[in-house]
């Protein structure tokens, strides 16, 4: 989902870009990574590959670690050899998720799930191997036209359910993949100009919402009755992996790169909605 929007943005800018899908490159294979980087000689690598099945990772943490931890380590090692910059996409799950104000980029990490632990391992591998040319961009609650996500699911359920009970005790930042792709491109360019300092950035929309808030906004954009959306708690939907109750991220570090934070989530959702709706209801 993110990779498609990133490729589209770079193509629109007439950038020379190579997109390697899973079948083209297994990032868990260090030799394959070395060969691919040596062949293409990129200035910037953006790693959109990840194990994102949060619940499955609880029972298959070693497999998730190979992709989320060892894969970025392999990419970082290849970048160290060639001088390429690496942008590693990470997650809000590296935090405990129990704060009451936005997590700063340098806030202590304390992942509570296997997914969070494996993504943190990837962050640490990149920042250790590439202290001057490694960039971690944490994001959360992604949606877009190019893949399965919460917004598309709610569009589908609106026409199938008389009412929907949606969690109202998890707070985060719905983020459009097109907006995140834009910030990744701008950060990569700033990194090439040696303007953006290496390290951690938070790539989420401004503002905050619960899943209940987001669903009511979706229903409103569909012209549906928002009162059909009813609030419930996380306890009503027990899952193998714990969900953060509060994972709002702060955006202060973008100023150091000369890039403004992503706009408010409601504005972005309104602009994204026609394309997401068309993808779900062609």
C-alpha cells in the first residue's frame, strides 16, 4: 500500500526509481541484498517491507524478526558499503502505548508486543550501522487505496451492517499513505543534501482520534447516519497482541529537516476518500 503510493509519487516527479517487490528481493537474504544494492547503486533506499500481521507475530516472533529486524540490518550493511541513505519505516508499537501526551521522537521505547519488539530491532539495527545516514520514520494507522486497511473495511461494513460497535478507547492518528509517501520523498531529498540530520522522525497525521471517531467520519463521508456507529471498549474484542491505548506521536523533529509535519487527519481523509472508496466499491 505504501510502496505503491511512494512509487507513484516518485514517477510523477520523474525520479529514477527502482521498486523491488517481495518476489524481486528477499531482504532477509544478506547476499541478495548486497547484490541488489551493488547492481542498482541507489542514493536512497526506502524500506517499505515489513511483517505487519500484529497478532500472528505473537506466535511467530522469530519469523517476524527475520523480516522486521534482520531485513533492515541487511539493508543497513549494504548501505554502509555503498554510501546510500536508508529510510526505515517503523511503527508506534515500539512504545508502551500508555502515555497521556504525544510521544516525542526521543521518548523511551517499551514495546508490549512481538510486532513492536521486532520493529524496534529494525530501528536499532539501522541507527547503529548508519549513525550519519540512517533514518527511522515511525508511522501508524495507515490507510490508502492500494491495500486492505481499516478505512476500506469500514466502507465495506457500512453497507452490510445495520449498526457497528467500534473501539473508542484506543487513540492514535489515521494517516494516508499518500501523505506519508510525500514526507519520505522530501526527507530523502533533504538527506541527500546533507540537510536533514539522521535519526528518528514521526510520520503520522496531525491531530488524534479513536477508531470510533474515525468510523463516524467515514460514515459521514459516505452520507450514512453516524449514529449507526456505537462506541465500545477494547475488552469487547480480545486479541493475541495488546493494542496501544494511546499512541499519538509528536512531530517536532521535522523542523530540523526543513519539512512541515503531515496535515490534520480529517483534511487528509476527505481528500483521500474518493480514491479509497473507488478501490473498495469499483
